[in-house]
C-alpha cells in the first residue's frame, strides 16, 4: 500500500474507528482533558456571540412554527463546555426562557460554573419537542478509513498508538455497500483513500430520532458525493494547529462529514453563509456617517461586522455545511419547510 503504510501486521493495531474512540473518549482521552476543546481549536461558537444569537433566532422560529409549546427543548449536541447553550439561553427573551429546557449533551463531565438551568447529559433527551443543534459534532464521531491497494481494492487502514498505519483486510458487508453508494473507491488509483461515514449516518439518525417534533440541525466541515477528496480528510488538531493524527489522546482526531449521506427524508442542505444571513447575521460595514454622529456605536457596529464577516466567509466558516431536518409525524402541520425558515 501507499502513503507510508508498512506491510507488516504489528500487535496492538486497530481500525481508525476503534483507535479514535479510545483516544477521544476513553479514560484519559482528549475530550476529558480539563482545558476542553476550546483549548485546542476555535469553532463558530468561540468566534463570535453572533453565532449563538443566530441559533437563538432559529429557536424562536421553530418555537413559533410549533405553536409555542408549553415546554420547548434546545439540545446542544456535542456541547464542549456548554458555550453554545449558554449563549442561546442568554439571547432568549424572558417568555421563551421560562418555557425552555436547555440540554447540553457531552461525554465529558459537567464544567464548573455552568448555569444551573442547563441540564447536562451524556445522551440526547428522548421524546422532546424543539431544536436539536449539533455544531461540529459529527466530525468527531469515529469512522473507519480505507485505502486502495495496488490492485485498486479498498482495504481497511489499521493504526498503532504512535500513528503508524498498516494495511488491513478488504472492506466488506455494510461498509462496502456504503462506499459503493457514497464514496466509490473500487478500482481507484493506489493510495486513494475514503472515510466510511456509515457511523455518522447512524449516529445522526439516532439523534434525530430523539425529537418528537421540531428541527434537527447539523453543522460541520462537509463534502458531497460529486467532490469527495481523493485522499480523505482525517487529521489532528492540537493547541490551534493542524497536526498529524495520532490516536494517543494528545490531539483531536477529526474528519469532514458526508452530510449528504446523513440527510434523511425532507432534509435540506445549505451552507453557513446563507443560513446565517437568513438568520440576520450581516457582515456589512456600518455607514461612515455613524462615526461622526455616534462614534461608540460605530465602533461596536464595525466590530460586529468583522465578526459576522468571519462567520460567513466563503473560504472559511461560511463554507461549513448545514443539514436541516424537520422531524415528527405532526411536523408537516407544525413546522414549515426549511425553505420557509431560510427563505
């Protein structure tokens, strides 16, 4: 095989899925480190409070579409240290906050000082009505990696704790079926790689299934079938820098998401630039006349425009994929199509 993979089978090797599961979520894993994800990488949530404000606006629209239920759930899936759910709660008007059940779903322990109204859980609540929002969650759902050998046969990639890769068996069964449909590799040039997103599809379906009615949204680095990267996207992050993925708990291990494969019936795919603009995040500069009439307001508006510009930049955060999926038997009546939420 290629890409520097050795041909011998060493003891202690595992698939990337098993290795990443242990390295991220096992005892001493990356997501149990005290500094949390924000100590290593910056998401839209950390870039600006405008992001939480936009999600709060989406929550208000979902609430209205559902007829203002007596109890409305907001589920922050992959909550990190609760930054997004805290920001959304802060942006909610009192009437909505009084009916809101805010959930933070994360496998790490509850951080100190979190608003006591936020319910900390290791799995999404079942049977709730409202908005489930997964910001950069699916990219951390571990998956297996395959690489085409000299004959063009996709083989599982095995990995040791030091990051050294080894060739495994040819892919088969449900994984082979997923590849054939969503990321064909059979017959590809030697060294071509793919990431089997079946675990993400299943994880997303389970998450969506926890909603009785409402909207589920996944936001992530994404690619579509027509433009899958030929060598995959698996990588690591540590202290704000991209690094070689090593499954020893020292770095984040992530891969972009095939959101089109995750999408269920009636789902809609869009990008963050369009979604945030529809929710009122505008990167336009304030008029210069404001600088003379209200200099302080001009400076604030200019700062907000800069933050909005970062969140919606076509070559940066604005290129993130958004998957929007209405949920529930009554949804056709209670929840407008995504086109109406994002005209």
